[in-house]
C-alpha cells in the first residue's frame, strides 16, 4: 500500500520505510491521531488483519517550556486482537537502536490506544515491538555466508556454515536458509511466519550467533551430532510491507502447510515461502522443529505443542516434556504453566507449520511464543520484552535442544 507522510502545523508523521505502518488521521486539539493500516485481505479468514504499527513523528519543540504530546491510535478496537492492548506499553526510540516502553492506556469505550510523553528530541519512533529490518536480516545472512569464505574461518573448520536461497517470494525477495553443522540429526528452526512478530527474528539472531560461535564447546559438539537448518524470516515481504500476519498477497503462512478441503496449499502463486521451505524439509528430512512466533495477549514465553496430532503418543510426549523442563533450567524466562489450551486427540490443524511438520516427519515439533508485552514473572518496566531478551532466549534454547538430541530418533 501507499506509505504515509503527512504534515500538520509542525508535526510530521511518516511510515515510508522498511516495516513502517501508520495512517495519519490529523492533529486534533493538539493530539496526534493515527490509524493502523490493514494487511492485504486474507481470503481464508475473510478479514483484513492489522495490529503491527511502526512510524516516525517529527517536528517537535524541544525547548524547556515544551508541552507533553498525546498520541492516539483511533482504530485500536478494529485491530485483530483488541483485548491485547490491555497492559500493552508502546515501544519507543529516538535512535532506532535503544527501545524503551512508554506508559500506554487502552480506552475500550472509545476504541483508542493512547500515550502521552514529553518528546525530548525533534523526532521519535513508535512501534508495536522493536523492528527487525530487512537490512539487518541481510547482515545476519551475510555474516554466515562470509564465514565459509574466510581463510581464517576455514582453519577453524568453519566451512560447515552455508547459505542458500530456496527460491523467491512474490515481491522477489530471497527465501534464505542458513545451514550450520555436519551431524546426522536434522534440527530445524523457522521464524516470523507472521511478519509483525519481530521478536521471532531477534530470537533467531541469538540462536544463529551462538551456533556459529567457535569458542562455545557445547555447540561445537552439537554441530558434530546434528545439522542445523535455520530460516530466520519466513515472511520477508510482509515484514518489509509492515504487515502483522500476511505475505504480499494476503496469505497467512501458518495456514498454508497442507491442502484442507478445497483449499490447495502451499502454492507458488499464494505461498511460495512455505512451498520452498517444505520442499527442502522433504528433501533433507526433519528430526526436530521449532517455529518461533510472538503472542499479542499472553505475558509469558511458552510453547504450543503437538498434543492433537494423530501421531502423538508417549514418545513425542516424553520429548516435549523433557524439552520444556530443560529449557526452564536454561532460562528462567521460559515457563510451562501458562499457554494455549491443548488440542484434544486428533484435533490438530495440519495446515499449521509445526503440526504439519510433526505429523509429516513423526518428530518433536512445536510453536514457540514470546510476548509483545513482557514476562509477568520477571518484568522489566523500562523495556518490557525486548530484542536483547529475545536474543538471550534464542541462544539458551540450544541447551534444551542438546538435552533432547540423544532421544530424537
């Protein structure tokens, strides 16, 4: 869609950049009023998703007598998960490097999300979560690609890192796969099927950076026992376009993993991202898969398991339980008390990634969720849940994976 850049008096609002999403409504009694833009229409769910926002406001008076400014998202109640605004604090930055939370309130009666602050610079950025740009994605992929080319790296036997494009998206971006290690087990991690869930790619950055760390003896051993297949961004088009849940043509990728009823999936026309990744999974195999997401409502890190799979049984239950226990030891930010309601026997939706992979390969496979808000057990009121905490959680998941690897097959 067309990006917004509108001026009123001195304050200008813009979303014309990677991941940007906002529509300027106007300055009303000195308040900055904006709306969240729709994702492309999703045929399967018969709706326009929206909730992700990311914009810049500039032109502020920073003199000592400057007044507070109130910002209002006027269509908050029309977003995909309006209840998720309760307890949410907007992510704020002056430099797009350091992100902090600004106290925010949801007026359910008016349907408005609003926050008030004294803007201390001529410009400020606001977002639903700290953005993860396509440039940063390319830097992460490039760092891995360079390792296999570096003569110093090859001395350290670092040629076991490779990067390849599995194919292109509808907007022509590359579906990047990073492969690390040389062992027989096939460990997959995919992230950001829903592009607005940026914490998922921050998590992958921590995961990948630990996997390529030559000085970490745990992962050195793991790389001899397994090959790690990493897709840090499943939906680069939606991410760049500023979507919450969909790709360039409105497909919710986490409902595109198999044909259901008269709905053929995945297809190169509607969901090439899933098509290419699933084809590679079929080619090399899967022994473990974590699909990394963010949850709008629940203030916890949790996994959503495969209890409803036809193939679910004592073996998969043991693996999933053990993984959960080991992850809690590795990171107090993970817990197993709170999460989604469990699927009943044979109730799993097999068009969802982790369910399809678990059933198709008879392996431990689950969705992993992080909060847009914070972890209620150990909150950080300055940052909420953050890129740094996501990175740490992505690194520590390798300890839990290590614990279950001997039992995966």
